[in-house]
C-alpha cells in the first residue's frame, strides 16, 4: 500500500464574476483542471488498472470526459458510451491528457461565442440543449468523475487534494 502524504494540496473553488455564465464556466473550468491534474503524471500500468469491480480506471475516466465534452459542446456522435471508459492500450497518459485539454479548448471556443444561456449550443443540423443545460450537465458529469478520480489516484500512489 502506498504511503499517504498527510498534507493535502487543495486548490480552493474559483472566485468568479457576478454573472451566471461566468459562475458556471468558472466552476466547470475548475473541475476540468482538477480532473486532468489527477491523471497527469499517474504511473503506468496503475493508471489504466481497474481498482474497483466496475472496471473503472483513472485513464478511462479522462478518456470518457473527452468524449462527453465533444458530444455536448461540439455535437460529435458517440455510438458506444461504455467503450469511452477505456483508453486504447497504445495511448500514453500524456496523450490522453492532451486530447482532453484539446477537447476543453474546443468546447471553450464554442462557449466563447454564446451570449445567451437559454439559447441552444450551436451545433449545425443537430438538436441541441441550451447552453445553461450543457454547462450544468458538464459540471455534474465532470464533478462526479473528478470524485472518482480522487479516490482512484489515492489508491494508486496516495496522492490527495485537488
């Protein structure tokens, strides 16, 4: 079992602007940064080894969140959501983290053009949820998996904090 570091390295939640959009985006970016940091630098093969019965592993969580970002904000179709919880064997930790950060940048580029939270996410030719719903869903989805990532990373090497 890994030795635990009694010092937590917590980053406090963001102080955001006064608008609803700034608050939602601030918290989403905070969670995105937290979950990517949990995976970045995690050792092989533990980063892709299931630590729980469901088969969930740290690298797979970030791979899944990459697909969710692309589906919600870019309108990309995902045929098999369960498959998104597994990174390809040839994917390095750095590659999965980089893909996630690229997906986040692309999603933020879309969001930068959204001035009305009640308007649909701009996805040509496809039905889309409102920007408000999309942001709220991504906060929920990323927060949920960030919690999973906290536990999985601690099981791997004792690393705690966000």
